[in-house]
C-alpha cells in the first residue's frame, strides 16, 4: 500500500512535508508584508539551503560572524513555511533573512516588483536526488525508500517534499523577471566559495573588508560547518525532527558528482533523457563533475 499521504500535504499542486509545514503561513502568504530589505533564499530541497543560510547570516550579522550572539542559523535565517520554532516574523528586526522551498507561484505577492531580494540556489539534480535519498532514509518525517530506484521514481514523479525538481527550477527561471532574483549554483559555490561570497555581497549591496570576507569563507566551509553545532542542524534534526538512526548527517558529503556512485548506466540514461526534455529551454549552467570547467 502506498503511504505517501502520511508524509506529504498537497496545497495548490505543491507537496509539503505534512507534519512540519505551517500551512496557514502558506495560505496567507499573499498578505505577508514584505520589507524592502528582506532577503529570501529559495531552493529546491537538498540544493545547499543550509549552506546559503549560513553564508547570508555571516555576511549580514557581525554577531553571527564573531560568534558573540548565540543564535542558531536556523533562527537567523528561518524557514518561512517550515517555521518550526514559531518565530514571530513580524517582530523580527530588519534586515530579515528567510529560507524557503516554495514554488514561484506561492510566495508572498510583495516579493513581486519590490526591492526585496531573492537568492535562488540550484544544484545539479542527480546530486540533489542522491542527497535527498539519504536524507529521506535518515529523517523520520520523510518517507524512506528501500532502494535507490524506488526513490528515483518518486523524485521524478514529484512525490516528495518540494514536488518535481524540474518544475521548481524551470518555474522560478521562467518567472525571473517578476522578481529581484539572483541565480547561483551549488557547484559554483563549491568550486570557488570566495567568488560566490563576493557575488552575493554584490547582490546584497554589502561591502565587506577582505578580512571579513575571509572570515565568512572560512566559517562557511564544509569542515567548519560540520563541526559547528549552530550551523550544521545536526542536533535540530536529531532531537527536534527525529531520525531513524545515529549514522546520518545533515552535512553528509558536500561534494559534486556523488551521483556517480549511485546511478546505474540505465538510470543515468533515463535521467538524462528526461533532463534534456524538461530543461531544453532553460539556459542555466549545470556542473555534474567536480573536475568539469
Ligand atoms: P549532501 O547530502 O550531498 O552532502 P539542504 O541544506 O538544501 O538540505 O542541502 C544539503 C546538502 O548541502 C547536503 O549535501 C550538504 O552536505 C550540503 N552542504 C551543506 N553545507 C555545505 C558546505 N558548507 N559545503 C558543501 N556542501 C554543503
């Protein structure tokens, strides 16, 4: 028997994780008042959200950078629709940072034609799929899969939190002119984090000294985040969300091309065909291999 509905809540054609989503926030998103200096990090799940939350928190908040404030990244740049700590967004001081997996058509209307900025991070979908597969088998609130093949089918069918990857990325890309949006890829961040941080600073109109940029880059590295409990969500996942075993990590591998260790030749060909068909009109650049230029 298929028990997908136990885990997913569908609203206007988009799948949310059922037990964590604050659906009233989504239902009333149209009326949510956007401030000019709000910044939204928007991603499809497993595309580098936590990483970007950390980078933006480090860029925007000196107290976060110097570790003088004791606020978890999760609360510095909270999830909009998964507001698990029930923060009062209206009382949050400016500039507010938010993270979200929403599709373009469900975000607050105020984001359209406003100065509020959106940073859209995308990742090559084969690595997203692999990361999502491991994450779903670790976190108790997501539907586990016996085999990679089973998860791949659910992913391609959009029967996962975030629905179809193709619809998410294409939707945001095709509607980019409605928003003040910057697209960046996980792989660009991975290959040259310093340049990525400088690009984000440019988009946010933030001028930071060389020294501060160095500090942001250092604290946003995979190794540093992995050992910083404020940044790596390990405890939140373990104690607040629930996990199936002690072996998993939110920061799992943090690399490009792990899909090569999971896809069979046939699965790869099938995936490529779908990718070509779905993404042929989307000129975003994808990097599939760590050694690719
Ligand atoms: P892997 O499972 O491939 O390791 P999200 O935050 O959107 O759920 O994305 C999680 C993915 O981003 C995980 O991928 C995680 O390891 C990776 N990630 C998080 N922080 C990172 C960092 N500083 N550098 C590289 N990858 C990072």
